[in-house]
C-alpha cells in the first residue's frame, strides 16, 4: 500500500507517487489514501493470480506500470 512494490519492480516514478500519496494523503482529507489503498489491493490480487509467464510478460518485458 506504500508503493514499495513499484520501487521493487523498478518503476521509480510510480513508486514515489504512490508513496507520497500514502504518506501525505491525510492533508487532503484522506481521499488520495483511499484511492492508493484500493489500487494497491487490486494490484496485489492481480499479481497473485497471474502466472509467472504472464507476470514476466506484462511487468518486466512490456513495462506495464499501473494495473
């Protein structure tokens, strides 16, 4: 939920955006936090159900950053 998965995959820009929204989202009434948590949960589910070959194709070869 803090964007560390993006940083691990090498998507530094997306990781920093996710991390900053998660950490500073309370300043904007918590709306960015809810959005980032929802996106992170959806990505978690997608990462878990995707096969190794599909994951490699989508996130390492194609460099798919979001969902």
